[in-house]
């Protein structure tokens, strides 16, 4: 009787351990299966309060019908942070309850919701410096320089200051929890001041090393500690000296070499807004091993060209397509011509035109 009981206990433990060990694989399999659906994503901003999210929620059903299955919502400092209430922007920022309600609406419609927090760069706009550098001026990459933000595009935080990262990670954690997110877009576009003479901490240092450090620090927190996916813009990883994209869509200030210093599980969103015969950043990022989400804006022919060009690369790492809506009024979102026509093109599965592009 004792031997039988012992054997039964052993069998139970073995079966339990097998079930537990299989669970992550089964979960990952379901997650990857859902990911296999092409991303039809839209990037949204200026939805900075619960009221804004409620209004957006009323359009989600229509967006889902049109084919949108992913919403990347730029939140930044427009949230009622509890860890650092001094970093709230606006008089009525998004609350945890408002975020949870919006996330539930997305879930019911089968839309993946990914909050965005602009990182490193975009810490100001025009004359306004955003809360992090206003409340903690020592975090500024170029402290005391450029009064009134004159002479620069946007302010940037210092990636060599660990105190800045510690606070930013707390803010990201709140967004992950409030929006029940399994991914975060971290921005990282249009960074121009790393290594500049106006930066005491980074003057004369390699911008690619500095940029890679910023990316890797955020990746470590999001992916390894919070176990969520990380998305970022791709422009600072494109060499503007070998690609004719200019200083905005590509880097002319030495950050591009960071492409070989950062993890390959980051989802790269290369944005290209103009009509071109080719978009070589797409195969470049794929060849480097990244997952890629090509991104366009407000020109229909450019959107068609980018979608068609990208489709030539039959790779599981080519995730789909993202629409941006810079300057689109909220009431005009569902009628935004590029969004309407672009989604038709994506849903129709139109094959690319007869352009002579090399394939991977």
C-alpha cells in the first residue's frame, strides 16, 4: 500500500511538473499565433484625458471594422502618475481608471493597445519644456543651454544620469499597469544632441554608444524586468550618409552604428512619409534580424508605395503597417483618406507593382 501511494505521488508530481513546464510554451504559442495576423496599426496622439479616451472609444468599433487591430497611443506625461505626481502634464490627465476602461474597450474589439512614452528626445516642444526636465533640470542633456528652447528641435534627457532612468521606468511601469499593456513604444526618434558641445556629460563621446546605452537600459527594464515587448522608431538607426533620406528620416549625427549594439527582439518602426522608388531601410532592418513595422503618414501615393515595397519581403519579421495621424483632427480620424484607402489596400492584399526591387 505504501509503495503504491508513493508511486502515485511520484506520478502526480511528474505530471504536475510536465504541465507547468508546458504552460509557458502553450501560452507563447497562442501569443505567437495571434501575432501571426498582420498588424494594421494606427498611431494616435492628443488624447490626453479620460474624456478624450471616451470619445476615441466611440470610434474604435468603426476603426476595427475598417481593419485596425493595433492602436499605439502616445501618452507621454499626460497621465495622473502616482509615483511622481509632479510629472503630470495638463489639468485633467488620463487616470488609471480611464486607461483601464479604454483598454477593456480595445480588448473587446480585438484591438491590441500599446501605450507610447517618448524617451530620450522630444522632452520639449516649441517653447514648452515637458515635466521631467522642468521638475528635474539636472536631468537635462544640455543644462542651461538654449534658453526658451531656441536653437534646438527638442530637449533631451541625459542617458548617463541613472536617476533619470529610475524615474522614467517608474512612469513606464504605471502605464503598463494602467493600460494592461504587453508592449510599450518608447519613441527614440529625432535625437540630435548626443555628444554635442553643449552637453557636459556626453561632449566628445560616441553618439552611437550613447544612443545604444539609452536603448539597452530601457530594453533591460521593459523586456527583462517587465516582460513586455518594446517598439521604437527607426530613424536614428539609419545611416543618412549612405541612405538618401535626409537628417530627419535618418541619422547624420553618428547614432546609426547603434544598430549593431542593441537587442534584435526590439520592434523597429521605420517611418517614411515621402514617395520614393525604394525604401532600403526595410530590408536593412530585416536583414539585421529585427521585426519591422513600416510607418507612413498623410500622402496616399507614398503610403501605397511603402506598403507595396514592403510586401516584397516575404518575411515573418515584417509585421504589417502603421498609419500615423499627425495633425489629423479627432473628429476626422475615421475619414482620414490615407487611413481609409490604405486599409483597403492592406485588406485587399494587393500585390506590389512591377518595380525592380531586390528581395532578401
